[in-house]
C-alpha cells in the first residue's frame, strides 16, 4: 500500500497550467497514455518520433491543443517535473536560450527515448487495480465529464469497466477510528477540516462533537457544512478558497462524517450547490460570520452520473454568496443606537420582515428554496424570543416562567401555535414562546384545543403590540 500511495500521491500533485480557456490538459493526457502502455505491456521507453505521432492527435481531440508536434513537446518535457516521466539522456539535450525545454528540431534530430520511471511502470504493469486507481484519479480531476471516445482512444476501455468511483480509494463506507489512521493509509493532513488526501481530491470532515455546527438539512439529505476558520469572521482563504474553486468548477469532493462516539466514515461524494453566510459562534465563544457550504450528496464524482435535481440546483446557482447574516443579527453584536425599547422594536420589525420573506418562498418547491427556509428560519424564532422578554408567553402559566438553563439562557421553547404543518408559515404572529410545562399542555393536554385558540390570540396581540411600541 505504501508504494501505491507514493505513486498516487505524485499523480495527485500534477497541477496543469491555467490558461484563459481553462486548464492545460497536456500532461494528464500524456500520463494516461503512458499508463496504458504499462497496462498493455508495451515498451516502457518509446522514441520521441513514436510519442509525437501517437499522442499528438490525442492532444488535439481531448485537450484542445492545436494540431502539430509542437503541442506534444510541452508535456514530453514538462512531465519530468512531476517525477512521473523520464527522458533518456535529458541532460545532453540542448535547451532554448531560456533553458525551459529543447526545441522541436533538437528532439527530431536526437529522437530520445522517454517513458514512465521503471519502478512506476513495473508497479502498473503488474497491479491492474493500482493502474485503474491512477486512471480513475486523472479522469475525475481532469476529464470530467469524460469525453465519449477517450477510453477507447487510449485503449483503456477493458481496464475501466464499470463506475469510475469503484476504482478509487478510499471506497465509500470505509471506517477509521481517528484522522491519523486515515492519513496513515491515504495521506493528507491530520487536522484540517477541508483538505485533500494524497491523491489531490478535496476532502471535508464533519465531527458531531464540533467545533462546527454541520448537519443534514431537515427533510432532505443535503448537508449544511460550516466553512474553515475557528474564530473570527471566516474569509475566503485556505479551505474556503478550495471550496469556492470546487463550486465554480462543479467538482465533487469527499465527505467524511464522525457521529458522536463513532468512527470516521467516508460517507458520500458531494458537490457544492450554494455558498451562504450566517451567524455562528467561534471557538472563542464570540459571535462571528461563517460560511455555510451546501453539499448535495452524489454517488460518484463523475458529473454525468449526477441526478437531475442536483444538476438543476447547479444550474440555478449563480456562484455568489447568499448572506443570511444581514437579517438575523445576534443581539450581542447588534448594539442599540437609541433606547433599548426602540432598538428592540426595530430589531423585531427586521426579523419579522425576514420571516415573512422566507414564508413567501413556501410557494416554491425547489431544493434550494428548502435550503433557504432552513437557514433563514432563525429569524422568526429570534423575533419571538425578543418579544417574549425571556418569559413564557402563556398568560395562564403555572410553571416557572423565568427559569434558566445552566448556561443562563431562558428555558423556553418557540412553537407554532397550530403546528407548522397546518399553517405552513414561520412567522412571529403565529408562533409563541412557552416554558416546557405550557408547551406540553398545549401539545398533549386534555384542554389543548382551547389553549391553542387562546394562545393564537395572545401571539397575534403581542405581535401587534410589539410593532406599535414607541
């Protein structure tokens, strides 16, 4: 496994040049061709004349390179930098004045041999599972969606029968006790939450113990994944920058999850369908703005296998930041500019307006609308808590209306008076803050129907009164 990881790690470090038309795929394509030579037992080293005549048409068809042997010269020479290709007696080849590479005429005159390093060729020719892993990695990263004729043109159809994801490692469902064990087998960072494995494919980790509030969005299998950065407002750097690039290029990533007292599991491939921002609490205990990456699980990293609903969400995504931190601002960072009462009323108005905008979206049924409702729903709850002044809003409360939790928070539960399923709206005038005892009476008590009618009047009355405060 160590030898396999070494080879996959070097392949994972291949980073094609970025051009105005996109990535230059010359080196990945030459590497695929070289792997095919090993798979079929063809000569490891082949002369420049054979490489240029064979690889040139491939570069034109699958890498968008102009026809001609000049396009082959670049990967023939540059792939050496990745220690995945050797040009025999390269030190004896005269180079251009800039020393970057030999000229086409020099290669034509000297016709040097070139190919995979011997140890890599031997590994790949003997271990077809490793060869398929290497090919799968290159296809996922650089030829996705895969051109229809690519495998046939490379003579790799027989090797790559079936789903590409089945040839990659790790496989979905693999379990590990801790992050170090994953790194021991597949490389990569042992601590960062957003980081590639040695194969260059981005991986995100979600631990139920924190420090982030990652979770499945209720009613759907999509994931709200908190961005990179433990304290202070998160910025579009480091792991967040990598996520933004994956979002822009529609590239899939691996999602690992660790339930409380469980083990790390490679749970699913996922694609980013939206980037949002919300308020959260950093490791230092202070409120901060944090990114939320919306991940849609997919069965494979190959885009032509993704379900229609995911493709539709990607088509709807404008790539911009959707800011949910504007309307729902925590009280501790929303300093009042006038009196406390005026500030509270203004804040209540803003939260109510945000709640009504969210409720208006309930007429739409797309999954991105469901995401917005989930991430913007705190507006209605926060408005009700503000209105309650930390007291149970049931005028007939016989419990402990001022009781507090160990953390000093009010022991209140915000509830839809007649149930969300019946009203279909998260708006403050239909919601009420209740102590646990009153909540139980309203939900399961013998006189619950009468209590619900009374509480609806209370909620509407208190809502109107709060809006009319000076």
